[in-house]
């Protein structure tokens, strides 16, 4: 069912009121509805989209032939621009919406962004042009009813606001400039057919008309909705999720445009329904007088909570004034939203399936980033160099089987271990006091505040070393011995063992 304003008028009055002022609200409602299908898909029988080659209908016509076909047009642009521009590969990118247009904006530090210059994708000048605002500092703070919360300040963390569409637009120009490469809008992935030496990808245009294209490798970058990830991971593509909604707006009262509010909670957990949820805000200055606010919570993918973006948007608009007060000239420029994926690996190394013969998954479809600090874009930026160079080598050597392709991934043992910490932030009304997540996180902030600034920067930039995490955890256990019981409640036997295996894997990996 396509969502319209009329559908939400009575059920979601705050969202209705805010969205009715947006010129393209129906488009956003459609995309929100599309993302919210994720929750139903988790319950439905598995759809087979990776098919054996001999089931490809005999009478089809191949409309084009490429080295790489990218299904999904967001982070794919960065990868494809390198493959086409630097390695001369013939690429095709298709998206069921418009390639290079995102439903979110990104924060990152400038140093991290400079990776894109190091690999020759952008010049430093181009990078600086897409940074629409830099902040002097940022902070993290968790609610305490008596006002005793620790505000943890940090520098050089998520302190650049990037215009995502501008960045993707630059990458798109580089793809289009490469001879033989193509971008298709309004084109949906339907199925793919695996052969020994290639893959055929079946897509449908806006009218449902099927087309077939041939490639050496299909790169699945369809994000959290990827049906390929769903099939390869037997219907459980994520263990945890972080539903996130927000706006880019202007006209709030008392905004500090030099400071990013990286994580902020303003109250105890919301226990009104399901298992309960600890809502967290973020606030980032953007270009000119614009300001981005996000509301999100961490949860298990299969929890009984209502995790729909639609209802989170209703909560966002209802409670926004408790976080930032809209002034008389308040205007929403654009909503931002998505479901941030997370996967806890039950093993010493990566356990999630991220490849098959002639198929490779990147970005949120691969779900190897950490949701702790929103860093799916950051993960791609950090790993782009080897994700492109290794795939080019695999193409040259014709090593395109699952066994070879699955080695090309953004798995980072430190990120995998840190992802376990997200479980402590998933509120559970059955075991937790309403202010549990805030109390625990407040202790973590006090521990980090006592350590040199490098610790907090490493934690919030996914760069933590094993000895640094050990130091933080030991100090936390000393200050807050309750964390040991909590670990048992939150992680259980299997989760605690999984965390332990991740740490052992990290200890023995080259990334320490
Ligand atoms: C609100 C929000 C804020 C964020 N902020 C940050 C941040 O500050 N820093 C950071 O590092 N990360 C951030 N992230 C995470 C980051 O945005 C994601 O990791 C990143 O967008 C993932 O890109 P992707 O290309 O893998 O997937 P997506 O961005 O989800 O793109 C997938 C694309 O595939 C298309 N698609 C889906 N299904 C099909 C199909 N069947 N056929 C064809 N096309 C299809 C979709 O239309 C979409 O364009 C944020 C996420 C959200 C939700």
C-alpha cells in the first residue's frame, strides 16, 4: 500500500501536521513506507532471488554487458567512481529511486574524509566543498533525574557536516564521465541468475517491464532492504537495528552552531509499549542557519517494540520541543530517516554472509559497520581503498567465486567487538529500571572523562584498540560493579560467549 497524507491524518497527527507543509511529502511518505516494509519482510517466508543459471528463461534479450552492476545508488557511487575512474571498469548502477540522492546527511571528521583524496577519488578542494559546516567541539550526555549527568566533550569526532547529495553528485559525475558506464533510475532489482563465468541480473522499470543485464559481478548495495542479504543470511540479515528519524530544519531557538550534540538523552526509557525503548537525540549544525536533529533507539531486530519509522516520526514531532524549541520562523527543509543495521557475529571472525558466486555485498547490505555512532558511511570511507583494489584484482584474476569474493569486505574486528556494547543500550522493561541505560552510559562518560581525550575520540570514531577497550571496561567495572550482572542479563550465555569470541578474534587479528 502506498502511504498518503490522508492515511496518517488521524493515526499520526503530529507527523501529518509537519509533513503537510513539505512540498514533496508524498514522496517521503512513500519512501518511509518502503523502509517500514522491512519489519513485515522479517516475518514472511524467504523469497529466493539468487537463481541457478539454468532457470533463466531462454527467450530473454540481454540489454547490456558490464564488469560490475551495482544494485542500489547511494554508497555504491563512491565505490563505482573508483572502479570506473581509477581501474577503467565498465559499471552500471541502478536504483529504484534516483541514484545519488539520499534520505540522510552524514557527519564524519575531516581526517577520515581525506581517505577519499588519498585514493584519488576527490581532490581536497572537492572534499572541502561538500563539508557544509565544521564545529569546534562536540559532546555526549545521558539524562540523570537529579541533573548530575556528566557532559563528555570531544574534538575531531563527527565534526564535519557533509552534504550527502553533493558528495554523491560529485561521484556520479566521475562515473558518468567514464566511457561505457551507465546509471538507471526507477529500476528495481528482481532476481539474478548465476552462471559459471558471469551473472545475469533481472530488473524491472517503473511500469514493471523486465530487462536483463550481464555482468562479471553483481554488487549488492541495496541497504537494509536487500533481498540478497535476506536470502544469504536465511531470513535474519540483522541481529540489531537502530530506527532513526529527523529533519534538517532552521529556526530553532538558542542553537550553538559551533557544537555538535553527538548523543543526548533527555529522559528515562519510554515504557509505554512493548519491551520499552531508550530514545536518544542528536543535534548537528548544518549549512547556513540549518540544523539537523535525529531521534533514534537501539533494539533487537525481532523485539516486540513498534520500530516503524512512521511511529518514530510521530514521537519525534510530538517531543521535539523538549529537545530543541522551534521558534516563530521554524521551517523544515527536509526529513531524514532510515533503519541503521547492525550484526553481532557469533564467532572469532565475520559470521555474516556477504558474498556468493559472482555476488558481493557492500554498505548496509553487508551490515558490517557499527551502529554505535552512525558510521555506515564512515565504514565505507575507511575501507574504500581495499574494497576497490581487491575487487579489481579479483576481476583481473577471474577469482569471482564466493570463497574469493567474501574476503573482500569491510569487517573490522574492533568494530565487531564494539558492536556488542550496543546490546547494553537496548532497554528491556522486564529487567531494567527506567533510567538504566542512562545510568550505565553516564558511568561510561565519567570513565572516559578521566582518561586522555584519545580514548573518547577512538571510541566514537570506531578506532578503538583492544588495550583501550580493556582499560575502559576495567575502570567501568571498578566504578560500577553492577555491569557484571547487567552483562549476564543483557547478553545471556550465548551473547557473553559471542562477545568473548569477538574479543579473542580481535586479539589475534592484525588490526589491534
Ligand atoms: C538518518 C541517518 C543518519 C545517518 N548519519 C550517518 C552519519 O552521520 N555518518 C555515517 O557514517 N553514517 C550515517 N548513517 C548511516 C549511512 O547513512 C548508511 O550506512 C548508508 O547510507 C548506507 O548506504 P547504502 O548505499 O549501503 O544503503 P542505502 O543508503 O540504504 O541505499 C540503498 C539504495 O538501494 C536502493 N534499493 C533498495 N532496494 C532496491 C531494489 N530492490 N532495487 C533497486 N534499488 C534498491 C534504495 O532506493 C537506496 O537508494 C546514517 C543513517 C541514517 C538513517
